[in-house]
């Protein structure tokens, strides 16, 4: 098995990097509209969001999915 995963946009990216990229691209307000979770809509911060996302698999999956969508959309890949 090889160490590279060219078709996996999440390979080598931390949850914090994903969250920072989404926050920079969408902002907290739009991020809260895209994914309706309290850590994005009420007094949002990277630290509180990371804590919640690490404990909540369904929310983390939604965040990762939105990140993949954002990357593919910005790079002209399939949506």
C-alpha cells in the first residue's frame, strides 16, 4: 500500500486546517447557515468548534464534506 492518496483531498490535512479554510472562505455566519450547529452560530471560535467536532462524528463528516465541496469547486473539479 502506498503512502500517497492523490484522490483524497483530506489526506494530510488536519481538522484545524479544514476549519480555518472554511472560516476564511465562508465566514462564521455563512458557515453556520451551511451547517447548522451551535458552535458556528453562537459565539463561534476555532477552539470551541474543534472541541465539538472532535467529539461529534456526524458534524465532523458534514464539515469535511463541505471542505471537499469547496476545494473541488475552487479547483474546477467535479462537484
